[in-house]
């Protein structure tokens, strides 16, 4: 049995599709899977031993990336095609069963994605780890070491909470007598994003800092599985942390938490006093400017939300 699974180009959206893929693998344990996705999440799918091949879709002009996919998969008669991009490509492939996701902007992405197979409740996103990634994570966060992981970057500067506030929060929640008293602090982010978060490097004592900005995603996921807490902007790393089972607090401003809040029983979100509509209605809001749109989210609000999440998940998640 061969199944073609067309996932997303973006890391966060791709992570949110992993629950459906895991469901299919449990339902058809002998099946061989081909996954089509963007370059960002490709290694996450390669870590899955049931994935036979990952087709990386690099965006090209005039939908050339879809033509490349069609050329690669056209000759195969598929047992099932699951298309979470809602593309025309899936309709011209030879398959016994075809499941194509229809647009729906009223549902959170996880139940929306689950609806492609009629799954209610939807399966939670998950991660697959390699032995190498687990070993590296165990070196960085050995058993008994308490670590706060923060993800202070994002693909849009307007949804990046100020670095100074991340530093203030991290030092406050790991201070003596605080919920994460004595915890070390790990930074996670994409390659080349160090320059965006200079104030954090300056504020955190070197002996307590674990710099993993630019780490590969499978190792990052393995670290998240060992974290005491993850706090980060609305980003792919936030969804990856939640999928790995870390207590995950997502910080929201100019994006929609009703569609993209971190998913799972160990996840929560916080935003400032303004909803998305109020942020966008502000005359000073300029979608194309590099200015942060999360200035009204205070350190106190994030601290209180983190404490609430830690109390909720105490004994259920955290370092492994």
C-alpha cells in the first residue's frame, strides 16, 4: 500500500499536519508513505521511519514546484492521496482514494486538518526523533537539569515580542524562589537569527545560557521534549514545542490565536489587552513596517500565564 501525503511548505503548518499522518500510519502499519512538503519541515518527516521518501517542494515561478511534484509521482498508482494543500495536482493523480482538504477559516487548523479524514476529535500533532537527536538533546539537557526554552524570533517582526522583555521574563521566572528557580535558559531560533535577539545574549549569564539558535529541527524537537517550559512567539517552533509535549506558552499579537494557538493539553497562549481587530485598526499599524505590534503585552502578563500553565501541567510534562 502506497500513500501520498501532501503537507505544507511552512514549518508551523506542516507540524500541525503530523497528527493526521500519524493516524494514517497507525491505521495502515504496512503502508509506505511519500510526503511532499517545503524545505523547512522536510527533516521532521525524514525522521519518521515509515516515510519512504520526502519530496521537497521548492517554490518556483508559474507553479513550477507543483509541476515537479507531478512529474515525480505521476507514474505511481496510489492507494490513497491525502492533500492538505487543496491543490489541483491531487485530482489528476491515479489513486483508489482521494482526500483533499477544503478551505475553512473558522476552525483552528488542527480540527480543520483532521476533517480531511472526518476525524473528530482530531489527532494531536506529534514528532518523530532520531537516535542521534535524542542523544544530542540528552547531552544538552541531561536528566535532572531544569531548562527554560524560549523562542524569541519569528518570520514577521511585528509578531516578535521585544527581546528585552524576553530577557526580563526569563531571568524573573528562573530567579530564586520563582517557579523555575535555578533553571538554565536555552535559546532556539532559525539559522542567522542571532542578530535579532542581541539583548537576550547580553542579559543572560553565559554560564546559564544554552545557545541553540540555528539548531536542526529534529534536535530542537528532542530538546523540547526535555524542557521544563517553552515560551515563544507565534511560529513554527512554538507548534513544534507543543507537538513534542513541552508545556508551551505562545505569545500572540497581530495573528489569530483562534486558528493558530499551540495545540494540546500542555499548551496555552497569552496576548495583550487588544484583540487582533483592535491592533489592525490602530492608525499606527503598518503591516509592512518592522515595528513590533506586541508592545502592550507585559512581562507580568506573560509571567502570570506561564505560572498558570506550569501549575496546570505539574507532574504531567516537563523534563524527561
